[in-house]
């Protein structure tokens, strides 16, 4: 079996309600609604894969993570995680998975230092003392926790706490780790440290990671992306596929020997920034093919240039715009 | 499958340490629980004084005071279960997720979360008070009676917490279970003999209540140690009480098995 996770046609709906405004509206104007959190989701995750699960708020990512961890029960469809049914085999499954729920549902005990939670996890998973110490040393070194993990949790910064939460999810060397918006509000050095730890653990143990995030930097090194919208999978593939599908432009930076007027370059594309002897502009790929780029460079005042791929954020934004356009055409509404 | 009892032992250990972070809260809680029972002592002192008699329905004032101090001591560990508040928060705020990712039963984790406080209450709150009552009330207490009393306290503890667990489960469907919890607590107090000893009620009402789990919460344990309930009845009660706990445990298991499918933890 090469798959760590197999999800087939999973549906999950929640009962919710809306009320009218005012006291009377709250009492008598209640309308029950069914919110479709997952609408026939299917995909697979290979063992050892690092997969980013993306989507806007309310797209169904967190619901899916909770289904994978056995916390929620699917209305229909089938989920297999490490060959087990997450809901019915929860206790057996969670022996082999780790979950980081961001700062919303921490594992760390607020009034105790992280080392107490780590020791609790050692007991919970019956990790032999020598292996526990080796693992702890590894994480302390990798995530720079030396001056952190013996201090009371309530005294730690969010970034420090999240690094410790990451340790909580990985101390028992799980086969699969689910990270649900684990880097929200976390500072850059901590985010980078966690990102490097993910790759290191994958290399060391072959751990599979599912990462849900809104922080684009977090997905720079993932193997594959699954994008969700309105409870459905709307894109599945590698970053290269995302680029080829949603790349609308390239970014060109021009350096001049003298001050230039940006209006002279407006015909080639959209000028993003103009600063005397420097112009940054966005150009559609077909304009490059039509030799407009070569024509631009013929100007003797151009002393240097740089052609950049659009950022991941820009690509994602293009994806969301394309999805919105399609939803509008199909008449897809929230819930 | 799993690591047997080890995860639960680890959970108990860390919860104990965690609860000790709130020492002042625990001490204040202990004092307030005792004070609430002392109110009944004053009420009964007034009642005896007003009636001008030394015995009501065969119970002397000393015995009555001892009874309510004993009820206060029992409340220290059975109390109104923290389990309800914890469950409501877990279900409403989504914190249940952090329990469900551990290789342990959620029910057991809830019990273990509350148990350290219960033990502290028992050791530092209940035991000293019970000893004082026995010594100053000149009650004759055998080891056998103490053993039965301890088992009855455990029955009361599990009974109240299992019912609390089922009420807490309702948080999946209700906006708040606070009202139900308070209502049920009043029923426990009245029907359990925490406000009036059941011996004071009419024979018919008392006999009917004895068929329910409520007397096992306060009346039977307190009555057993103070000799209000004969030893033979107390022994019989232990068997019936264990049966009630088993029934409630099966019921709680069934309820949770149904309710957990409807947990609605939307969003992050």
C-alpha cells in the first residue's frame, strides 16, 4: 500500500441557523440551514509526501483535517488513513499520527513548562526514555528550544509555543502529521524553522505531512498542492502545474543608465513601480513571444534587466479569481 | 492495540501537576463547599430550637449536624461535576479536538482531568472533616463500616459524574447545558438527601426514592457511617449501587456513541 491517505467521495454537512436582527428576530426569526462543508471530496496522499491543503476560510480544509484525525464522522464516502477508518479506529490510528492545531487548540499545558507536556507525551505513547531523550535533543537543536522548553508555557511567545506544539505532534515519530494552520501569526524565523523541520523529518522517518495554511511561504517546498473551494477539490497537482495553468504574466525589472519616464513603457505591460532609473513591470507571456521584450532591450539606456516568475501569492490569487468566475457561471453559492 | 493503562497514568500525573498550579482556587473552593453545607447545619439548629424538642423523627440535633457536615464532606469529592463545564467548553469551543488526537478514550480523559481536584478535596477537605465528626460526635466506627463507606463514596462519585457526562454530551445539541445542569443538581440535592434526610420524608416517598440512584449520592454514604442506615441495608445498598453505576456506564457509553457523530466543530 503506497497511500497514506485515501479519500473517496466524502460529504459532510452541518446543521446551522440564521436569525433576524433584534431580540424578536433572534427568538422568532430563526431559520435552520444546512451547510455543506465537504461536497464529494476525493484525493489520495502518498506515503512520505508533503502535501499542502489550500483554500479560503470556510472552504472545508479544517473539517477535512478533523475527519482525517477521527474527530468528526463523515456523512458519506470513505476515508482510509494508514489503512484505518479514522472515526471507528480512532485510538489505534492516533498512535501513529500527530496533529498540530495552530494556537486554537493547543496541546501544551498553559501553566506548565513544555517539558512537562513532552514528558506526558512520552508516557502516553510509551516512548522508551533513551529514545525520548534522543528525539528531544534532536528537536531542541533543530528548533532552537534550549532556552524555551523549561519555561512556563504562558511566558512563551506564539512562535515559541508553536515550535513546541510541533514537537508535541512529532515526539512519538508518527507516520503522518496533520498541521492545521500551524503557522498563523508565527514570526518568520519560527516559520522557517518549522518548515525545515518538516523536510528533515520526512527525510529522516519518511513522515507524511498534510499542511493547511494561508501563509504562502509554507508551501514553497511541498510536493503537491490540493486546493479546496466550497467543500470541493478544485485543483490538485504540483506547483509547476499551477504555474502553467494560472500564470498570467511575468515580472520584468529594468535598470537604466539615466532617469526614464514610465509612460514610455506602458505599451509593453502594466508598470508596477517606477523609480527614476528603475522600472518594474508585469508583462503577459504572449508579449514576450511577440518579441516586445527584445524590442524593449534595444534601448541603449537599459544597462541590466531581470525576468521573474510571478510569486506564489499572485498565482494563488489568479486561481481564486478563476474559481470565482467559474462559480459565478455555475451559480455556486456559499453553504 | 494501544499501551494499556500507561497513557491514562501519564494523563493523571500531568493533570495533577497542572491542577496544583491553582492551589489558591482549590483551597477557596474547598472552604466554600463546606460553608454551603454549614448553612443547613444552622437551619437545623434553628428548627430544633424552634420545635423545642431534642429529637426529630428519631434524629437528635447532634446526629443531624453530623449528617449535614458529612454531606458537606461527601460533596467535596462528588460536588457538582466539573465534567459538565469542561465538556460544554470542549464541544462548543472545539477544544475536544485536542483530546481526540490522544490515544485514549475521551470519557476517561475527562474523568482524569477532574480527578486530581477530587482527590485533593477528599484528602484535605473530606477526610479531616469526617474524622472530626466521628471523634466529636462519639460515633462508633468499625473498619468494616469505613470500608463500606469508601465504596459508597466511590459509587456516589461515579454516579454523579456519569450523569454529568450525559448532561455534558447534550452540549452537542443545545446552546447551553448550564440550566439543565443546575436543575438536575437541585434534583440530586433534594432526592439525594442533601437538604433533608430521606428518613424525614413520608414512607412512600422515601421508599420510591430508594428505587432511584439519588439516595446513593448523599443519604446512603452519610447515613451508613453515622449508623442511620443499618449495616445489613448498607451492604445491600453497595450491591444495588454498583449495579446502578454499571447501568449508567452502559447508558453513558451508548449516549456518547450516538452524540459524538453529531459533533459540529466547524472551522479552525
